[in-house]
C-alpha cells in the first residue's frame, strides 16, 4: 500500500483525536494503557498501545497506528530508560526533519525523527505539524 504525505497528515490527525478522547496526555498515561486497542474508523484501523523491546535491552512504550491491512504508517516510541522518544513514519515522500533508513515492498520510505528527551508534548506538537500535511 502506497502511503502519501496527505495520508500521513490524516493519520496524524486521527491519532491526535484518539489521544484526546482517551485522555492520553503524558508518557505515564501511555504506560498505563499498555495492551489497549482503540478503534480509529469504521474500516478497522486502530491505535495499539504496547511495550516493545528497544535499544540496549530496554523497553519502549509504543503507540502504533495500524491500518486494516496490518500496515503501520505511524509509530511513536517513548524510551524512558534511555531518555528519548521517536516517531517512525512510512511514506512515499521524504519528510522534512526525518531521516530515511529503509523502504518497504511498496517503496514507502521508513523515516524517523528522534527527540532527545522523553517529552510527550514535543511528540504531540510534531503530530500536529504532520496533521497539516493533509491540506498540502
């Protein structure tokens, strides 16, 4: 499935709505919801909250936006032990501020942006910036 930057904008907006509706407003709230799944739309897309293995033997609290086809166009990781957070995107377009590191079978670029702190507000601000891509 090819994912456009406009798609990323729409998914970011949907993810922000889920965070707001579920009262997820800090990293501790993400941690408390480990194992939860939140439906995003009638097509079956969902946001899944999980603790996943990360770097140096640590675990990161993860928010994954999962499409019905099991594609994950946006994944957010909060790694408190190592003091960073990141956003990983899959998209056909190279996005400003992101580093491309791979391509999937649909030629979407896997790209990430790392924040030097485990700051929920910085991540939320970036999602809001990404949300504007749906209007470009």
